[in-house]
C-alpha cells in the first residue's frame, strides 16, 4: 500500500520561521557586538543547571521558546572566550565571518567524507593555500580534523607507516621498538597519541629544555643515539611551535637537521603557533617549520575560526593515504557522476562522515585576508610585550618565564605565592574580570595570560594588571557590574 504524504520536519509557516531565524541571528550578532559590556565569565547558579535538566522531550516545542531557553540558560554562562578580556588557556575568540560561514555550512549539510561536490573542492583549496606557506608542494596531503590533539595523533600514525610500511596496519608492531622525541614541555596530547597508536606513552622521550623552554638539541641527539645503542628504533622527532605553557618555540631548524641526520620523521606541533607564519615580524622565528614532514595546527585558536577547525598537513600525501585509505574501497570508485572524485578526504584520515569545517575557514581567510590576520597575530604578541613591561614595572609582580609570543606567565609576590596567586585567578574569574588561567612552572604556580583573542586591547591588559594589583579588592570593585547583570 502506498503511504500518505507525511509531516516532514520543515517549517509549516515559512514566513514565521524566517522572522524567528532573523531574530536568532540578530541576537547572536548583538552578543558579539556588545560582548565587552558583559562579564568575561560568571559562576553558573544551581538553578540554571537545574533548568537544563529535563526529561527527553517527547513532544514538539516552539522554536522561539527553545531559543528563549538558550538565551536564558546557555548564552550568559559560556566560557567567555569571545570576550576581549578572556586570556585563559589558549582559546580563540572566533569571528563573525567564521560564524556566518558555519551557519551556511549547516544549511548545506554537506558530508565531506567523499564524492564529487564543490564543498570538497573548498577543502582542497585550503590545502592549496596552506601547503606553500609551510614549504610543501603539490604532493602534500591535508585534512580538517577536530583539533590538534587529533592531528598530532594522526601524524604519529603516518610517521609509524613511514617507519614500518603500510603492513603495520595488518600486522601490528610485531615487536618493533619505536621511540619518539619531544621536549619536556610538549603538549600532553602527543604522549596520549603515542598511547593510542599502541606505541606506549613511555616510548615518547622527554628531551630537556633550555632556560627559554626550547628543546636542547644536544640532548635530543644523545637520547636518539642512546636508544639506538640499546636496540630501540627511533622514528619521530616532534618540535613545538609555541608551547601552551609559555609560548616557547623549539629550534625547529636544528630539529630538522637532527631528524635528517638520524632518519627521523620531523613533525611540528604548531597547534596555536604555526599561523604566526602569517605575520612577517614573527615568521622568521619559526624558521625550519618549512622542513617539517607534517604539521598540526588549529584554525580555531589564532586563526579566529569558530570551534572546531584543526588541521593536519603532511608533506607526503601518498603516505598519509597509505596510512588510512582502504585500497579495496577507493580503487573501486566510479569515474563519473556523484560517486567520482577519488581519492576522497575519508582516504586521508579515520573519519568517514565529516562536516564542512573548510567553509568557515575559507570565509575567514577570504574576508579578513592573510595580511590582516597576520597583523592581528602580531598585535596579540605586542600586547604580550606590553603586559610583560607592566609586570616588570610593578614591584609587587614578578615575571615567571620569557615571553616568546603571546603568553605571559607572572605572579604576585607575597608569602605562600602559590595559594595567593591561585586565589587571585579564581577571584578574577568569579568577578567577571579579565580571565587568565594558571600553570605550573618548575613547581611554582604562575598566572598565565594567553592573548589569542583579536578583540583584546591595551585597556584589557591594564584591567588585568590593575585587578591583580588591587586584589583582594577586586570583588567589591566589580559590584557595579554585578548590579548591571
Ligand atoms: C591547543 C594545543 C593542542 C591541542 O589542540 P586541540 O585543538 O585543543 O586538540 C596541542 N598542542 C598545542 C601546542 C596546543 O596549543
């Protein structure tokens, strides 16, 4: 029996939905336009958390009503990284062009796993733009992924294929004792990547760093040679372009030399720092990144593309393909029609269904242009130098690490400084003031301000320093703001 037409999920009243959609867009634009007037962050009242707990909705709710709930329960209690005063961790600020690109991508609902359609050409275009920025050419492979945690993991897998050949996929490690090398300040996701790759976290050797937090090249070579003498098989050296703790940049050129001399894969974790190549003033500091075999980077940090938009770039795209593609599948692809266009993005990584992260990135790159993005990145580093100068000019404050890029680690002097500075940061957060985070350097707690947001201005730096100096007077000082909430 032929069923009746059914009630699909599209609006019944298109004009009303259109008006509501415009209201939602306006609300979000208002949020971004006036974000400076809000507290950076605020504690979430129990009633708000309770408000979101509800049974699985079995019956429909009006779109406008759900949006109101979002405005009441979610929007005011976000992380705060859109705010110019957000300096915690290494979070990007996002951008209006990126947000709008994301909206269009959601409307198109493209699946970028494969097949023959223009969205995939957009992703390929990002690769064509990116590869030459990092000294790579035609044969390079690239792929959008969630973030650099995933990109670093995948790079380890590609390097593993490079060392053991694609048979490793079928046969496993077969006792191969692969060892990898990274500085002691490498991001934790690299060790986790080694764990997930079945190589073992301990097979990642922590190479000591110098006083600037940069990998000690002599120690790298010593570690590689000692391992080789002990019957291990060194296969990978990871350099970091901008550590999360202090923004230190490893001597990438030196690591490239060592990797070449020792036959190692040279991977760069450029999660937040790699895009500094767009700033003419900063690019020379990344010298050697153009010799990497692979690079992990995030457009969602300095690139100001809304989350998430991580990227893996691999010089030898064919090797990347041999690491992930299922030959029986891709060799059987069609030559014409919608099922053509092989190889597909799903041949270069573990995901089959993939969203259109490339579109918001394409919008950001085109709308702002790389000169403006590079200048913005340079500006965040100038703000870091300004913060450093203010710290050094205040007898109550102390700089805790060299300022290489856009991260400043400092603390208030005083008895029991770890406790004091933890309290300062927590009080700043709860007062809705400029929000740095903390980190531990040589066993000491430091206030860490990472200036990643393109909206941050010198007055935000002043507000941070003034609040740290005024502590514990900051909570009262912010009462006015509380009243306005
Ligand atoms: C942020 C960051 C990572 C992790 O990247 P995600 O995008 O958060 O997964 C890794 N390494 C460095 C240096 C980072 O800054």
